[in-house]
C-alpha cells in the first residue's frame, strides 16, 4: 500500500475576473425567505453562509477563496474590479501611467484614503506590504505572483534584499513600479488582495498575532473585519461598514454577517427560515431548487483536478500509465450532472472555459485546445494492465484527500466507486478533512492522491499553467517536465510581448501536462446559490477574489 502519512492538499484558491459580474434577483416574491437582512427585516444587514472556515486573514499568507473574498471586502488595492470585471482606480486616484515598453507603472494614490484607525494610506504602505510578502521569512505561498516585479524572484530566493524590489514611494501619494518583463495581465494583479497595502506600524505592533483576530489588524476597504477569532477555527465573523473609507457613501450595507455551514440541507433550512440571505446548494438540493426564482448558478474560472504524489522515487504515481488509468476511469459528465448538479461542467483540460481568448482568432482557450481528457473504460483497463506490469503489482491501495464539505464528500465517494469499478484490484479510501487542515497538510506533501482546485487569480491561462513548473509551491505532487518548464519560461520572457507566440507556448504547455496526466482535470466549478430577492448588486468575479459587497444593497 502506497501511503506515507497521507495527509491533504488543498488549494481552493482564488478567483477573479473574466465573466459575468453583478447579480440581483427578480422582483417577484416567492416566499423563500421571510425578510431581507436575515429574517428580521433589518435594513442594511446581509447574512451569508459559506461552506468552510477562513484559513487566514493575513494578506501575505492567504491562499484560498474564503480568505480572499473576505480580504477583498475589508481591504483595497491600487485597483478594484468593477461589476464588469475590469480594473478601476480605487486606492489610486486614476489609472496608472504605463511606459511604452510596459516596464514602468507610475501611480498617483488617492489622498483621502485612510486606515480604519485613522492613519493615512500612503505609498509606503504598498512598498511595505509588497516587500513583506516577497521576503523569504514570510514564507508566502503567493510570493511567486510577484515575479513580474523587478527582483521579486531573487528576493524570495534570498539572493537580494526586499528593499531592492521594483516598487518605490516617490512621495506619500506617488508610487513607481518597475517590472522585469512587460506583463499583459499585470493590471489585474493590482486588484488582487496579495498586492494590497499593509500598515507597517500595526503589523509590527502585533507581531506573530497580526491578523490572527480581527482586532489585530486595520483595514482600508469598504468594510472592517469584526468578530474573527482565529484562522481555521472560527465559524462566524462579519464585515462592518468602514466609516473611514474614502467612498463610504457608496456603501449601503451596515453589516455582512458570515456563518460557516457545511451541510447544504442546513443552509437551505436557514434560507427558508429567513435566517440567511445567500446560501450555496449542490447535488440533489441544487437540482430540486433549480427552478426557484431565487436560484442562480455562477460559473467560476476554477478547475478541480486530481494531483498525484510523485515526490518519492518509489511512488507508483510516477508511472504515467497508472495516472492515465485513473483519469480514463472517471465519467466526468455523470459526476457534474448527477453528483454536483450545480452548473459545474466536465473539464476538457487544465484551463477552464470562458476565461481567455486567442489574440488572433478570438477563440476560447479551452475550446481551441479541444477535449484533452475523456471517460473510456477500455483505455482505463489497458493502462492499468500496463501499470501493473511495470510496477510488478496486482493491487494498489490509496486515499483521495479533499475538503469536508457536503458536496465534496459525495464527489470523492463517486470517484472511489468509479475507480474501483473500472480498475480491478484498486482500493480507494475517501479522506475528507477541514479546509484549513487540508491547506496545512498539503505543505508537507503527505498524501497519495488529492482532489485540489485552482481558481484563476487573473484572466490569463498562465494563472493555471504557471502552477506546475518545477519547484512551484503549488505543484503539490511535484510532477516535473523540463520541456514544460521551458514553455512557461518562454511565455513569461522571450514571447511575453508577442501575443501569438505566447499563446502558442501556453497551449503547448496545457496539452503537455494533460497528455502526461501530470494532473487529471476533473471539472470546472460553478456554484449554485439561493439569494434573497431583496438583495441587489452583489458583484461576482469568476477569477480573482470571488465576491464584492461594496455595491450591494437591500430593497425594503
């Protein structure tokens, strides 16, 4: 049995930019919820249910959807994505002045921006926040996102000082950013939480306690974080309107109350009782409520995939036939329709649909790539027979680690059934764990097979293809291919400003990793929601930070 300590991986991550934006509901009254604002009819109070605890409230350390959505509402960066998923000036007073070669960004900051403690937000807050994230001591898993910025990679590697990062404060309200290479998606990064400012005085005063509780940080966004008592454990927190926010008159909500509820049936009952205004449904409950006027499905720029632990020399998952056998044994269409039922679709490759388009033909990346994965019982058995011979085994036991939400438990049970049915001699143990545990355990690499997921941080295929280069912290299984690495490097350097050549590099990389089944793409995520029809103006981003409540209101 291949099993060292069998722990878990989990990047649920991030989210942000390419598709539909703002949602509200029809004006008809279905009786699904007794009153806006969570049953009491209280104006300006919005009650949201999420399926997992928040693993981190630290801008430098957060890596997941729940955390990034929270941080996006209580902080603000140079830009903020609008309802059309386009970057707009936020912490900046106007859009950046970009040099002709694309390497220098000059930014004028808003002079009326303040922290929730009354301190002014200055250029130095951005410099400090960026330097804190890239320095090796912070051990930020998102430091790699800064690699377009001059010297970021060598600073993270410990070869240069954080002070040499390509960002400087010209004065209190002017920034100058210098890049290593022109980066087509850089403007989107300026709207992503990892790039938000941080108040150095507050970070240093709190030391190791910084951001571990809501009162151990200060905020510069539309809301402040309240009632958060600990990463990975707290099941209730809230966002309260920030009276120090420069655009506070736009913010209509007084409070957003967040509760963690892992069972879809419980969430549905809370919605029907008027105690929740926005809940997530999946599986049978999503299918049963699909015709309710309060139901909406939101397609994400998120791919869920199986990752195989290939770290050890004797790992059976280094065998390509074994990896292919597992992939071919999974009926992705049945999984998305019968098990998830929330609008999710079968993956055709690593990069999801409706995110990025060919600069020459305008063809969608995923559709242009074609169907790179499929269900085929005969091929599954054929590759399993080859794997058994090469590995000199008759049977194999392994576990699949995943998060412990209601829908994910059902999903990995389905995977267990499919794999065991199509690969005689294989025994699969589903192992669901809480998200924070899964994230922690992933760092140690103690797992067999992991159901992980990745949501795009920005609208570009590289948000996915960059993950699986040799040495990337998110390449949990340690699949490695020198040709793949060269393609990704070429896209980021040699062909960075040649749109057509860069696109071709990324398509080749996408095909290569799926051909070798370095990871096995399973499905593109959608979320089924029931939303109180009196709630208007929630902004959803398929890539980047998923949810923005700055423009949300409740109709009386």
